[in-house]
C-alpha cells in the first residue's frame, strides 16, 4: 500500500467517545479513494507493521518490519465494529477496503474476514497489497475471495526494489514477481495494478523496461501510475512531472493510466459531527482542502472556517508539499 491508500490508524488506545467505547477504532472513513470511490477502510494491522519501509510511505517509518502473519486483532471484534459502523451510516460506501498503515495480507485470517464481511454487508471487498507475501500459497488462496485486488510493484530490478521499498530481508523480488504471476493467472476479480514512480529511484530506462516486460506477462485490468503526492518518510522526494508521467503511460500501453488526483463526488454526509469527521480523517493522513471536502461533503466556505478554528486551537496544523497545502494533526517539522 502507500501513498497508495495506506492511512494512519488511530493511535493505540483511542476509543469512540460514547456508546462505541468498547471498540478500538479499526474501521475508518469512508475516505475518498482515487480508485475505489467512497471506501470504508478496515485497518487489520497495527500502525506501521509492514514487510516494506517505502521511502514514500505517508504513514511514517515502518516500526515493525515483518513477514510473519498474525491475527493482530480478533476477527469477531473487527466484524462487530464493521457492523456497528455501517449501521450508523446514512450513505453506504462503494467498497470495503482492507488497508491501513501496514500490509494487510499480514493478517492471518484475511480470507475469512473478506468472506464474512461480504456475507454480512453485501458490499464488495478490495484489498490493497504491496504483493510481498504473494509467494505464499495461503495468501494467494485467501486473496481470491476479494472482488478487487490492488497489487503494487514499483520495481522489477532488485537494486531499485531495495532502494524504493526497503523490504524485509526475507523479501525476494524474484519470488514476489513469481507469486504475482501465479496469483494473477488464477484470479477472476478485478486487478488494478499500481506502480509508484519517483525520479531517481525507479525511473531509469532499464527500470521501466523491466517493469513493462513483467506487466506484459500478467493479466491486469488497469495499470495505474502514481507518484509522490504527499510527504513521505523522506521529505525531499519529488513528484514526477505530468509530461514524464504521460511518456511513461504511453510506454506501458493502452491499459495504463495516470491515477487522477482527486475524488469528484461525495454522495452524502455521515452522522458524526463535522469536526469529528475532519479530525478522524486528518489523524490518518495529511489532506488538502479538496480532499477533506470530497471526503466529508462539508461545503468549502464553512470548511475553511472550521479548519481555521482548528488551527487557532492548535488541534491541526498545515504543511506545504510540492506547492500544495496539507492539513494534518501532526506537529510541524
Ligand atoms: S511501507 Fe508498507 S504501508 Fe507504507 S507504503 Fe510501503 S507497503 Fe505501504
């Protein structure tokens, strides 16, 4: 996951204030997803438990780099919280998405969670994965339950893979690529394949040729090009310019698209108060004014006023990245 929709989880121990007090908050959103519309997230992994430590990760440095699968949170509690959250929503989300500030396939009961969440809600389930565990037969089998899989591969050359994704020592690129091939050859659902490009990391001609060769050999519905759009763990990363992205899109062929930088239509409002919604969103990731508007549906003039008030009260702050202003609950550097 990523700049690819891996969101900060609510800090450990933060509970819903009233009747939902019994749950640690593992269900988040709906958040505007560039690829899934209104996506209600299920965060199955403790904050920054991941097999990678990507330089662009918007959730900060990985604190538990691991390839060991575990039931980090009891399955029954996740389902109970999901049920409660959905019953309080006026507008249903477009998708349930296994995501969060870590790698969701590390959740050892992922297959059962997907199957039961679908049965319980009737909603389609998407899984965003960094592909690192797809060499494991049980992970591939469980992932077959998902309606949409959003795998990623940023590099098909070991040197670039290590530089950009900073993987766990047990992650082997050749194994990952073979795991992806095996999974995609049998998977019947939709595949939105993401490649995140950063100048100086994975954009040399040999990088792009190796990626293209791999992508030409697997079954995907779309290849989605992304670049850094929010501050990562290395702050000086530069977004690839639109001209360069366009060149690469053409190089990858007709299935390739540049991921649009915004969700366009909020379908309605939730029952939580506006301030709770805003703070909940910003605890997960930095957002622009447009991101917040699209996620919450709060009209821009009122939203600006509310954000100004939250800044006045020191509850949020702003950071500028690549010329855009992001609101965040994190302190300034
Ligand atoms: S470090 Fe993990 S959570 Fe962060 S972008 Fe990379 S794969 Fe996603």
